[in-house]
C-alpha cells in the first residue's frame, strides 16, 4: 500500500512536511491515545515508528491497560435510502444477512482494486 507503514498490528499513513524537512505519521483510528512518529530519512522514520509503538505497548503493560486497536471489526454504514433498499432486496434473494452482503461487497472491491 502506498504511504502506509505496518508494525505489530498497527498501521499509519506517512506524509512528508516540506516545511519541516521530515517525514511524519500518526497511528490512525485510536480514540483515546495518540501515537506519532517522525524522521528525516526513511530509516529514521521506520525506527521511530517501531519505537513509538513499542513504547505505547510497554506503557500499556506497565499500567495494566489494554492497548487500543485501530479497528474493532464493526462499523456503521450510511448507504442512503435507495441503496439500502436495493441491498435489502439483494440480501433476501441471496438468503444472507445484510452484514454478510456488505462484507462480500468489501471483499470483492478489495480483490479488484
């Protein structure tokens, strides 16, 4: 994936700041915690990314706190009335739940893009 770094189940989008002359990123999707990192080179960026996550996990362990996960596995989807109606009709035809229909659609999309 373009501009995405992954480590120990966490991922972050990486950007470049011309003003600061460095790469930077933040772990996305955390509600209560913030994990940021930066580096002037790709090597420094990767190391700071790993160090930031390792530090976060170590603080969670020391404080006996469950580390936050970026994705919980559930989300709300707002389809609009017409698309929602079409999805409900399709799920009836396929004899599956609307959740399974949406899951199949996402899997198909990810395979083709």
